[in-house]
């Protein structure tokens, strides 16, 4: 029965809570207690880890190579002995947590919440133990933003449209049920509740993240397409090509423009920091080693608050733009082919703009949405397919990154990213099926051409990025071809609606 519950699908629905000032005070005290508890558990976990690592049993186990199949039993027994002796397990740590709860922390924290904190702390320390992380991060003041219950039977639970936690109940904000996403979520079984605190415009706001059983809400207006979509992802651009729709777009164009405001604010704060901590910089303005500029004036604190609000808004806006773009692609098709890319390498080569546009995050969103719609994002190996060099006629053309147009002796002239996205549609099991691509080309050429031409006018009216390549109409374009082009233009269903940056990074 229990295993069944664990395996069932789940999704998260976040609902805003109405919290009075008295309750906010209580909650803040509990979050602070949770933070101290978490830090205490991290500290104890690390202490036990280091003792265990010094123990004889542990080192004898280490001396047995994991490849020595005859001594594996001995090896794991020794490890177990070391763990048991020094209490390096979630269970042992939870007994320690019970002791800590005997202090003032116990007034604010119930056993279930502490159990979840123990689990969280132990998994952080385990990551260090298994070499998956270098160190754990202790939470600074007001840096722990969420606590959660274990199940609906725990102290933090969801009951009749409110969060109930040790004597206080926090109702849903008025009218929240009018939101179809929330209404949909609340019609599902609640597995457990996470309580989240966020600072918005300098004020504490509380939310319940309900972990629910079932599939996430899908807006009814999101049509799902049936075509296979090829995708080409650049550091700032995205080309996608289906059978009847294609487009070349930019990631998060308005955000990149607004990011200047953030940079201005960062420079402002830097000047304030220097003015507040003159001893930390030498006469040339360089930071002096070992001197931490920790003094903050009241004004600087206000500036920092403003900056974090700007970042929060930017992230929220980026997420919504990514979501919109992903929905556009899914309306063409839910099965998507694209090259496997290293986003870290992207960041190294192309720098900051990648972070602001976050193509990697976009792919994650697209993947999640495609999967929940019953499709998926299939990635293939760049090295074996090398789409940017291939032509469907079979020829290979190595070209530098700055060359934005694919041009082949067989007569193909096409914007490079669009062409790669086209070819991506015909990749199966890491192999490009060039014959199929070649057969389909005569039908697809005018569509891609229209997408390329469309890309030459950005909705924002800004200059077209060089990476889009200068549009070239086919020199021998006959009347007949013109007709085909016009027809296919109607098929390109991507209205380039002006995406305005209002309300984001307001002054
Ligand atoms: Zn060719």
C-alpha cells in the first residue's frame, strides 16, 4: 500500500495564504527555530562524518578495493560498523534531533517537521560523504525559506482550504479558488504540504506548496500538435521546425534589455559598499585581502532589498516567457528532437547573455511539459550527427560559427540554425536519415524560407541579430515560387506578438 503511494505521480500547486501579523510573527519564529535546528543537525552530521572517517574500521574498509569481489562482504560490514559506531545515519541523527528539541526550539517545532529537517540535513551531509558535494551550506539568518510536513498526518497539513500547523490555521487568500490552476489542484488528493516564505516588495508572504497526486494542470487553450519537431538551440536563439510550422526566435529578448537596470543597481550598491567600508580598499580602489566589507548603511540595505526584488521579478518573467515559448513548440508537436548540448560550455563561450536568457532552463521546462503531455525531448549526440556541417544531399561542409548561412553546391541556401533544426527532425537513434530529409526538402524549403524572412523583423523593432543571417531570396525566384511562399506564410502560425516588459523591473 505504502509503496503504491510512493510510486504514484505527483505535481505541485502553490497557493498564496492569508496571514495576519500575529501569525506572521509566530511563523517567523518557527522558521528561525527550523533554521537553527537545521544548522545544528548539519554541524552534528559533519562532526560524526569526520569521526567516522578517522576510525580504524572505516579505513580498513577503504583499503579493500571495490573490485575485489571476494572481500565485498567484509568491506561492507566494516563500513556498517563505522557508521553504527559513530551514529552516521538518518535514524541516529534523528535521536540527536530529539535531544535538541528539548531546548527552547521544542516550543516552536513539532516532531514531524524536525524529522523532515533531519532528512534534509542528513542528505546534505551524505552528499559530502559520497563525494557528490564539496561542503554543506549552513543557513544564515532568514535564509531558510521552507519547512514541510511528512504526510497529511503530520503537524503541518492541509485541511478545508487552509494550512493547519500546531495551533494556527492559515486560510487561502480570498478569490484564490477563482484561479483555474488552484481550483484544479485542490480537487486532487494532498500528499503533503510545504510552507514557503518569500519576500515580495520587502514584505513577508507565505505560500503553501501542495504536493498533490495526479497530473499537473494543462490550460485548455494549449493545443498539442502531432508533428515531429526539430530544434536547434543557440546561446540566444532558437530555431524550431515542424512539418507545417517553423520559426527562428530569440530567447527572452525583453529581459536582456531590462537587465541593464539590474546592472545599474549593482554598480550603485558597489559604490555604497565602498563608501561604507573605506578600510577594505586600498588607494587604487582594489579590495584588500582578508578585509571583508561587512558594514551596511540603512540606505545600502534598502538598495539591496530593491536589487533582490528586481532579480525575483526577472526570474519570474523569464519563467513565463520560457513557458510561453515551450507552449508554442508543443502546439506544433510534443515529440521533439534536438542535439545534446553542454550549457556549461555555452556559458564559457558566450558569457553573461546565456545566464540572463537561460537556454538550459528553457530545455528543462520544455522537457517537463512535453513529458507530461505524453511526448518527450529526445537528445542526440552532436559528435556523430554533426548537423551543422551536413547537407541532405550527403555533402559535408565544415563552417566557422560566424558563417550563418548553409550553402551547398546542390543549390540549398538556408539560414544555418533553421536548417539544422530541419535536419534534426530526421534523426533517429543518433543517426541522420539523409534520404528522408532529402525527399521532404522540396515541400519544406518554402516554409523554412518564410521563417527566415519573418525572423528579419523583430517584434521589438530592434536590429536583427547577426546570428540570424541576412535573408537571401532565391535569385531565380519565379512567380510560381512566390505563390508557394505566400501560401506557406499563412501556415506559419506564430504571430510575433509584441512582448512588452511592463511591470517587470519597474523603477
Ligand atoms: Zn547539398
